[in-house]
């Protein structure tokens, strides 16, 4: 079964779920505000996406507030 990770407070998530009628397509939903993503789930998503970086939006406000810097060698 395919799983959708979403935020219940995200208008974009709600719009996508509604527009694509995902509730009617037998997906399993996990609200990341109420049920944290486990380490195993993050690893599984990384394998599917190719990199950890692909899992996060660099334009997201929370990401910008963290101001992550790449490690210096």
C-alpha cells in the first residue's frame, strides 16, 4: 500500500489530496504533526528519493530559519 506523509495544517497538502482525490484511491495517510516520522521511514524515503536533500524544500521557511550549512572539509 502506498503511503502519503502530509501535514494537517498545510493548505497545499490539503489541496493536493483533494484535487487528486487521494482519499478515494486507497492510500495510507500519516499526518506528520500527530505521528512523527521514524528513522526507518526517513531511510526508506531517502532510498526512494536518492538523497536526503531531495526530501526537504530549501525554500520552506522552517528550513531557512535553521540556516543549515554544508560541512567544511
